[in-house]
């Protein structure tokens, strides 16, 4: 299990325990964290679970695959080296303490 901090665009923090094997998106959705819409349910077919990951954490995550890279082009204000789709980040113990910054809006 990992403790993940989701920070809304307005600065409101949500600290959530997320079980291993779930995605960061599922952790937000299952705990009512606003700002992650997850319209496609985690199929990497939209960009409504977009988030910004701090650089120290970004470097520790698995790389962005081509499908996620394509979908990030549709995200609200994506930033190279920071933007990820949270449906593509699997939770493990190694993610304990992860911080996820949510964008102003999802599209």
C-alpha cells in the first residue's frame, strides 16, 4: 500500500492510502478526489486523468509508452517531463509518498 497525496489546482490536499496493484487514477476515483474524471475508466483512451508529477517522482516512474504519449497531446496544458496519465501509473510500495498535482481542468 502506498500513501499518495493528490493536490487539487486550488491547493487542497487529499492524502489517500492506495492498495498495490491499483492505478493512481483508481486511488483518486475510489476515494472521491475531485479533479480526476477518468472518463474512459483507465483504458488510456482519453486524457481526463492527467496530472503533473514532481520531477523527483517523475524520474522514478516507468517510462511513458507511445499510447500514453499520444493521449497526453489531448490533455489540458501538458508539460513534458511532468505530465502523466494517472491510469498508467500502477501503485506499488515504491510509490509511498508520491505527490500528484492536478491541473486546472480536464478535457
